[in-house]
C-alpha cells in the first residue's frame, strides 16, 4: 500500500483527472453532514458529544462550519483529520466501541458481542473507504495521509450531478414544526415557573409565619425572664429578712446564755452550803408530795433554782442551755469564761499556716455575711490569695468582688446564652476561665480583658485549670476536652455517654476525673486512657479530689462516698437519704462538705397532696470518720459551696442574688439542725 502512495497519478488506473471542482467537494461535504445528522441530529450535539468523549479533541461551531461548506476558507474541502473524527463518532462501529468502553466491558465477552463488533467494523471500514475516495477526488490527491485501508472511488454520475436541492416549503414546514415544539417547551417551562413562583410565595408566607412565631416566643421569653428577675429580687429580699431574723435569734440566744451564766455565778457567790442543802431538801419533799414520785436526786442546786424560776408550763431541759455541763456535773458552780457554742461535735482546729488576720484567735470576723449580686449566682470561686470572689451569674455576666462586697469589674459574654455556668481561677491567680453557652473563655484576672475563646459543639457545664495552669479542662454534652491554656489548641478529647458537672484534674495533674450517669471515671490526662471506673447506685452529681490526690469524693442521689483514687476501693460512705448536689474537700483534707436540695415527705392528709418539707442545706462532715460536724440551713436552692484558701470560710452560692460567707471557727456559729 505504501508503494501505491509513491506512484504517480498516471500510474493509478481509473483515477479521475486532477482538477478542483465545487461539486466534488459538495458531495464529500453532504456525505459528512448526512453522517452527523443521522448520528447526532445536529452539529451542536455532535460537537458536545465529541468534546465530552474525546478529551484531546476540541471542536467548535466555527471550526465545523469551515470544514462543512465554507469553500473560501477550505477551497479543497474538509481536512482528512476531520473526516476521521466524523467516522469515529458517527459510524455505528465507533458508537458500539464507545458505549462498550463507557460501560467498562469488553466487546468480545460473548459470541453475540463479537458478531456485532465484526458487523459494525465492516460498516465503518466501508464508510471510511467511500469517504477516502470522495476526499481524494475532491482534493485531487493521491492518497489520504496516514490511511492504510481500501479506497472506493465514486461513480462519475454521482460526481457530475449537482447536489439535491432542498424544497423551501418542506424546509419551512420543518421549521414550523420545530417552532411548535419549541413553543410547547416554552409553555411547559412557563407552567413550571408559575408553579415555582407559587411555591416560593407559600414558602415566603410560611417564613413570615415562623418569623412572627419566633418573635412572639422571644417576647414571651423576655417577659418570663423579667418575671423571673422580679421573683429573684423578691426572694432575695425575703432571704435578707430571714437572715436578719436568724441574726436576731442568735443574739437573743447569746443573751440568754449570758444571763444564765451570770445567774449561776450569782448563785455560787450568794448561797452558802447550808442554804443549798435546805433548798434541795424542800424541793425534793415538794416534788414527792405533789407528784407522788421521788425527785431526781442528782439535780444540782442551780438546776433546782432555774426550774423554780420558770413558769409552770415551761419545759427547758438544762442540756439545751448548758451542753458542756450536761456531761460533766462536777463543773457546776464554776462558770466558764467564754460562752459555750452549741454543736454536735467539735470542729477540727484550723491549720497552723492559716492567716492570723482571719483565724478564730485573731480579730473578729468583720466581713459582710452576705455579698449581693445583680443576678442569680450559679457558681462561686475564691481567688488563690483569698482576697477576691469570682461570681458566675445568670445571664451574660460574671463578677469579680472583694471580700467586702465591692465590685472590681464584670466579664460580659455575648451570644445566645442563659447563664454563665462555671468559673475557675488559674493557680497563679492571673487568669480566669468561664463557660457560657457553647464556648469557654479565658480572661485576664487583673483587667478583665478576654485572652482566648474556645468554641465547643455542645453547651458546656464546667471548666477547671490544671495545677500548673498550662492546660484547661472543659466538659459538656458527650465529650470532655483538654486544651492548651496558652494557644487554645485541642490536646485531648474523651468521648462520654453523658457528662454531669465538670472535669477535674488531680492535684499532680496526671489524672482527670469525670462523672456521667451512674459512674465516675478517672482518666490519664495525657493519653485519655481509662484508669478507673467507679459504679454508683444513683446518678453521680459531683466529684472532688482530696488535696493529696489519694482520695476521690463523689455524691449521688442518696449518699456521699470517699474512694481510693488509685484502686477505686470504698473508704467511706456517708448515708444521707436526700439528694446530694455537690461535694468538696477542705484545703487540709480533714473536712468534707456536701449540698442537699430535696423535698422530704413528712405525711399525708386525706384528699390533699402529700405534705413535704424542703431541705436546702450545707452539711459539714469529718472526712475520716463521716461524723456530722455542722449543718447550715438555707432558704433557697444551693448551687455551689467552696472553701477559702485558708480553709476557714465557706462561700455558699444559691439561686438568690447573694453569696453567704460563713466562718467555720468563728465563736457563736450555730449548728442548724
């Protein structure tokens, strides 16, 4: 075949004379146009089809127009490369090949496919041979470039006859039909547009309705918040009245004790031993005559006089007035110099390193017992030096106050939040961390400037610094996080089924404690590996490490527990019977404080709801034995109790707008039973 290409035109028998003819070119063009129309119906569809299937070929409308019919630019007719493109993408053989490739299958998988492939290949080769002959005649060329197949030379009549003319009427009818189809498509599109407009109008009305409903809900919420604020103000006023009444009651009790002591000293100084014996004999004789029973021979002379001075219906056991003398009758007549403090057990003595200015032996406790805030207080925290209090309030505000109640500054939070849920000082006292809504923030503790913000996917419930202040632990939703407190980079994420309270570092910073459901967990703070799981009979509400890190205290629905933080062994259980809402150790680890918020049933009346007694109190326990040391009643729901750094003060935050400061070792602090 290559020899034939090198031969001269005279050596090719049957070759037409070499000359250029528009009619010959038109025959080739019509043949190509017919193939394109049969395969793709239009040039545009053909161009899109080729450009989509063949990445190396880029056809344009202008380029195809030049190849088909523009004899000024193509005086010799279409290029052979264009002829090959038309054959490859318009003849059934090429189409069969392309579809097989698109489906990802081989054309020779079955005998039927092989037979179809052979037939399509023959048809393609025949079309290519015919087009090769037309191309050679149109261009008066010897052979198409790069072509090695057969050539079918066209008949002379086919070349000499002019192209078939198109009937204008038929062309107009065809155009009319196409216009009618286009009109139908336009009407259909118009209907769809009208339907879409109606849907859009309905959506707009629904949006306006939802927007109005949301606005009403927000207004209702604002009204409810205002009513809640008014109720909180009323409750705060009532709480202040209750505290004032308690102070007056304590003052009256102190006055009664002082008078009793003065009376005892007066009796001891005024009555001789003979007079005492005569009065005792007369008293015993009178009791024997009028009651028919023997009098208590162990009653002291002072007790007899005190009973004789009371009204007939008054019954005041001397043990309630002189608890110290009730267990030691030998001390009667020797009144102590200091007033006795009624309590169940003696509180542990304060540590030696506590500040003398606030010790029980130092100056009288001169701080206000109540510190006021503008909103309800959810959490409270002492600064590491013990000179300030950080208050997390309902709404978007946290406050820093000194121990006199003077406000230092406020930390204002933005976003849609209901309250600042927790607040924590860094160990060096230079930074503060708060959680509100779904983000945690770190602030400058001196200026109140925001230093860092940590977004979370879920609402947060607690925050705590590590002992070295380099890490920050947060908890909320179904995860606990550990962050770099300087950069905000996430260091660790611990997935949880349910979290309650907050995540807490151990004193050495190597472990992390969390609570969720009926379990308390201890994790490796560096890797997140589970070290310990402690099951409880009720939902765990709070936990706290002891200052030495060897014990872990937890509180569930009915008890407070102390566990070995390394093995999980139970060390102590304090049965309570009420809902335990919080637990914390004193700085020296000797005292354990718990919170109780419960409604205790006390009886029933026929046809009426059950009678209940509200128990909102703070309990102080011996952390070693579980003995009750002190009970402090409160009028409102108690949210948080924290120790001062020296361990002598308790700050009690409740739903009201106040924080109570109670001195555990102050003379005259009464136990609320």
